[in-house]
C-alpha cells in the first residue's frame, strides 16, 4: 500500500496548486475541490483511487475493464471512477487518469498552466 500511496501522491502533487489532506480518514488531493481520494480498504473495497471523471467515462471504463475499474461508494453516483491498485498497474495510465480528474475540477487558469507546462516540457 505504501508504495502505491507514494506514487499516487507524487503524481497528484506534481500538478499545479494541488494540496493534500485527510478526508474521511483517507489521503485526498484537492485543487480547490477534491479530485482524487486514496482508498485503502477502509470502505470495504479494494486498494484503489477514486477520481473525478468526465461524463460517461465511468460507465465506459467499467464496461471495458470491470476487473480494473468500478463505481466507488458515495461518489460513484456523481460519475467518479474507482481505479484498482491491487492489480497489475500501469503507472503511466494512472497518471493520465489523475490528470484527467484534475482537469475536471481545476479552475481554467490552472488547466491552462498545466497545458503550457506540457508544451514547454
């Protein structure tokens, strides 16, 4: 779990103006609002992250790979995506999912800053 948490933390905190704090006992990352929460079996589910997702993305991911993606409790009704970390994990894919979650909630100026940084880097 610690390695997964460390990797998720590194990915999240590399994004502009992200902060981390505990929410409901779990490490959670914010950019004004929550965009990723770490779930370590505390809610009876798998080791995973719960991420904000674009409309329709949750259903598409679950249909395509139900062994890796799921509808998380509490936030799943709002379209959030559960992403299992207790299976074979592609960390580049996890980074892309986290970045997309960030884009769903971040103010436009921060998304523009992120895009500008990617063009320069």
